[in-house]
C-alpha cells in the first residue's frame, strides 16, 4: 500500500509535502499512521488488486463532530467513535487517503473502492462520511457540501470542497446541526509535521 500511495500522490496535482527522510508525499506517512492508530477498522481499509498486484487503496477513519457550542470544561466533544452509543449520536467517518496507481487511473478503480467503502460503512452503522476533495468527482457518490448537512468544516477556507454524504436510512427530515468535523489524530500530526518542514500547511485529502 505504501508503494501505491507514493506513486499516486507523487503524480497528483496537489499533495502534502514530505514529512520524513524518504522524500515521499506526506500522504504516504499518513497511511502508515492511520494503520497504526485505533481510528481505522481493518474492514474499512480496502485494497483493489488484480493478478496479485495492488492497484489502489482507500481508508475510512473515525472522526469527531464537535458542537458549535463550547463544551463545559472536561466534557470534551461529541464523539463518533462508538456507533449507536450514547443519546442518539451521529457516527462519522473521514474518507481518505484514496490512492490509485497512475497507470490504472481513469479505469474505475477509485470509484469502485469508494463505492464499496461507503456500502461497508453503512453496513457497520455509520451515519455520515466526510471528505475533502474534488466536488465534481465525489458528487457521483452522493456527496454534498458538508454545510448543507449541518456539518462544519475543520477549515472554513475549504468551502464547498469539504463534503459529506448521509448513509443508509438516515432521515433527511429533522437532520440536526451537527457541529464541526474533526479528522482522526494522524491528520493533525501530518499537518503539524508538514508545517515544521515547510512553514506551510498540509490538508487532509
């Protein structure tokens, strides 16, 4: 998976800067950090292969939905890590990275991975998936600007590129204002590492 992520993001129009001595795009290290964390269920880390060769990979990681209202000291944020737990929680996931080997891009590999990942997430009881990416491409899977679903972006500058999709039978009527989505900790680690390396910022893809 590391090799596929490296190939995919080295040829991408935009990618995170390197954060280690390998010189590979930061997304490569992000995949490793996510795999080492407890934010990714192995059943939501999918690989596409043919004749024993890995063609692509996608991950879904658990995220948090933080209330717009500041929580009382010590109460923390609204967690999405335990689907079905608590008082009507909304279980949320972040989509990405999505990696497809450059020589098979445009052949439906990425679409197949994302579609299957969403089906599995719904089957496991998750309510919503968020993603930062090309709105035209993600629209085919039902993604909308996250703000339309009551979900705030981690960075307001992302605008409509930050999207979300409801899963399963989650009703549209009465859908609440959910708060700001926060990616799993490895994404913040990538951003901090990239900032140290470049004095800039890296963003979840």
